[in-house]
C-alpha cells in the first residue's frame, strides 16, 4: 500500500491544515518531554535502590564480621582477611555506579534543559539557576558528592579491619 493511501485511511475526515499539524507537533513535543522527565525520575529511583542495595550489603558484611568476632570459629583469621577484601571490591563497584548515575543524570539534565527552550516554562533550568548551577556550595551541594563518600568510608573501615587482622609475621614471610 502506498503512503498516500495510508494517509487517506488514517485521515478520512479531512486533510489536516498547517495549524492542525503544528498543534499535533506541540502536543507530541510536550508528551515526549513528559515521558522523558518520567524516565529521569525512574533513573533517580533506580539510583536510590542501588544505594539501598549496596548499603544493605555492606551492613550484612559488617554484621558477618561482628558475628565472627564474637564466636570462636575455625578459620576466623581467614574470614577477617577475605571478607574485608570482598567488601572493598563491592564498595569500589558501588562508587563506580554512583559515578555512572551522576554522568547519566548530567546528560539527562542537558537534554531536559535543551527541550525546555521550546516550552513556555523552563522549570528545571530555573531551578538550576536558583541553585547557582552547582557552583555555590551554600546554595547546593551535589548529592552525588555526598553519596560517593559512603562507599569510601566503608572502604576505610574495611582497610582498618584488614590491617588489624593481618598477621605481620605471615606478611614478612611472604616477602622473604
């Protein structure tokens, strides 16, 4: 079937005017903007869920270390070395995910700000200007900067646990 025949079937009532086409374009533009802002919010929700997952995982790891500390388990010294190493690796992944979400959100904000240039109100752009575009820490301190500190704190905690439980004699013998 030819495209003109398809158009005829779709638009049986009348041929659209330029105004009809312009109105449909605006409606379509607004709908795409609305959907994109929804996707942006969904990304933020996924980011929060990832943070909750990693925070819970680290709490469980610390719980395991605490449990092993209170019990006289065989191979406890091995657990006190391997579990913090696993915790450090997990925190490194968590840190990288936070950085990736930060980059993704920056790109999404650029798209939203660009789209708002064609809308009557630029809500996100106005909010960003009110917050000093992230340059004035008294107006806005980026959440991702705070988020990135949490896995770093856990890494430091795991390093302390690891250093407190490494047998210096074994390490010295390893390097002989």
